[in-house]
C-alpha cells in the first residue's frame, strides 16, 4: 500500500468510527467492526472528534455566511424588480446574516 492509500484508508476508518461512536457504539464494537485493536480504534476516533470540534464553529458559520451571500446575489434581480416574495426573503436572509455575523468572531479558518 502507498502512503496515499494508507492515508485515505485511515480517513475512511476515522469517519466510519466517528459515525459509529456518534450512534452510541462502544470502542470495542467500533474496533470489531473496523478490524482494529480497541486502542487504535479509540485513537483514530478521538482524533476525528478533536478535529471536528476544533474546526466546527467558525467553519460552519463561514459556510452559512457564504450560502446566504450567494442566495442574496441569486435573488437580487427579482428584489430590485420589486418582487414582494423576493423582498420578503431578502429581509429574512439579512436578519439571519446579521445574527450569524454577531456569532462570528472574525477568525479565518
């Protein structure tokens, strides 16, 4: 196996183990399902948990901000044309954007 294959395999195992842990499985059950030792299963799942906790808050907010910005750009022509539904949707999205920006601490991920 190449290093790249090993890396991809470890990532896949980490994600599968994370999903199983989230579903309530023990490390013993995860280890058996993935064909790993309990020690290794625990290590890769805990590493995956740490990674997700570390990047989650700001990364999620950044994704949501980008989605709202893209949606606003997409409906801009209808809003500018006076379409009432588009105006209402724009107002709702602007409120959500302001709320998200209040949560955002300015860190770039």
